[in-house]
C-alpha cells in the first residue's frame, strides 16, 4: 500500500463487488480521498447530500475494508462542499515546515563535496521511511545541510500534501519540552512529534549533554522509527564526536545512513556563484565569478553574502560591478562573518543552552545550574569580546572583577580537563556565531 490513492482504490474495489455500477457512479464518481488522520480516513464529496449518504449508508463497508487492510479499527470522516478548505488550512497549520523558498533540490548545486549527501536526500524524499532511516547529514556550518533537510520536506509535501511534517532545531526541542513540562502539556508536546510522517531535526548536536531532552528524544525517535516514519537529522559533526551524546541515541543515529558534506571545490563554488547571481538577476563576468570563488573557500553563506552585496551596489547606488566592488563586498562579508557578539547575545545563547532565562544568569540566583551557566557566559564574554573584567562584571549586576576572574579561570580549567565542558563551550560558541 504505497499511497492514499492506492488505499482508496482498494476500498473502491470492495465497494464495486457489493454495489451496482449505477450506485458506484452515483455516489462515488466525484468522491475523493483527502487524507489519513491517525486511524481516520477523510473523504471529500462536493455535494452535502451525497456526503451524508456515503457516511450513513456505506460507511460501515468502508470501515470494514479499512480494518481488513490495516488490521485495526478505522473511523470515517466525509467532508462536503467547502469544508475541504477549513480542513486544508488546519492541516497546513499542523505542519511545522518553515518557508522552503530557495530550499529545493533544483536550487542545490551538486559537486564532489556534497554529491553523496544530495543523492541520499533525494532517495529519502522519493521513498520516505523505506530507503535510509534515519538519514544523518553532517558537516560544518554553511555548507548546505539545512538546504537538503528542507528540500526533503518540500519535495514530500508537494508530492503528498496529506503527509504530516515536523521540523525543529535541536535547541528548540529542549525549549519546547521544558515549556510543556511547566505548563503541564507534556502529552500534547509528545503527540506533536510522535504522530508525524516526516521528522526533520536541524542541529541535533545541541541536545547532547541534556539528559532529560535526550531521553524524550530517544522515545520520540523510537516511536517514529518503529512506525516506519522517516527521520532526517543534521549536525555539525558525526555522532561519534559528540562526547556527551547518550549511547542509545548514538547507536540509533549510526544505524541509519551517515552522509557528510565537505567544503566545495573551486568548480562547485563557481557554479554556486553563477547560480545565485542569476537568481538575483545579476550578470557577472567569468573573471568576477572566478575571483569570488577563489576568495571565499569554505562557506556557501559567505558566497551568498557577497552576491547580495553586489546586487545592492548595482540596484541601490547603480555601481558597476568591478574588481574593486567585488573586493569591497568580500571584505564586508568577512568582516561581518567575524563579528564580535554583544554581551546580550552571549548571555541569551548561554541561557537558552541551559534552559534558563537571561535574567536568571544576570541575577543573584546561586543554584548549581544557574551558577554554572553564569560562569560559562563570563568565560565566553572574555573569549569572544574585548571587554575588560570590570565591564563584564557590569553585565551581571556589577559583580567585581575578582569574582569574574575566578569564574573565568574555573571554566578554563574545566575546558582543559573535561571534554564535556569543552563540547559545551564549542556548542554555545557555534550557536552564538550562527
């Protein structure tokens, strides 16, 4: 049973064996299958009278046929007339797939560095839950992991709009789980992610080291996997390099297909530059394309940034694209890419990692968890900014420089001795920079 249409055809075969051709034509000619919601088949009939007849007179036959197909009891819902619009709006709201414009397979430039990951993603999109499950795509930031993740979702959604799709980032999974616990809506949270056809998880590395989150994710993963539903995960590193990842999750991730993405070679970078500039209506000479590709070597987002700036130069100030303007755009991007984060950003991202609020980290709470997060944020502020100890202390209700220095040294010692803390610093820094 490969699709909703296959299921409906099987039911029509059962009905045809029991009804006259005239009855079939009268009641079912314009009746179409809409979706499978759990254990309920949803049909649509444009005529309310016909819909009522199908539900009342033939509903028992349809449900019996469904029970034969799936070996479990099924319900039947028949929509009439414009009810289909409300249903489609509701189904669209249930899918958490973000805007996919630009994140399609057609817009993904394939080269030697990403060919395997692209082929694996296409295979999964064409046969979800059948070929490779889970699919685990890993590589450095800005190489196209999220692009492939969303392209899979977009492809499946277009192929079958009835599919339930959930997309979430690893750190947001923690935030939503904590919120569900606080609000007493744990069952609703579980249902949101355990009853989908496609589960897309971006940056899974951020759940490593968070035991409660990993436990919840483990059960969600198992529910979906055992039901044959597709799981696709991205990360900035392979599972074996996540020192604080639960062994149960590591083995499950490694039990699927692992596909890495490497920085693109010169030819691929040139192809990406041409493609992205053409999308924006920007015509670049071969010399300009090659020059950009030679200068930006490891990050596709930076290539896009250069093209965006060149487009702005041309459209806003009517600047001619010259070697000088390309140089200026590249310098702007590299300067932006190595920005110095503000204290607010550092404290916010540290708080989010530890499932706390920024106010808790800045405040006087001395619980073990809050104190640890506060020390980590001070260490990061010292590492990533040019602030003095006194200026850092001012961000924490005017703590003195001796307290700040003691916190920084404590984290420094932990980073050297404890791979878990080293991984934590790397994860939070990655989140800050992204």
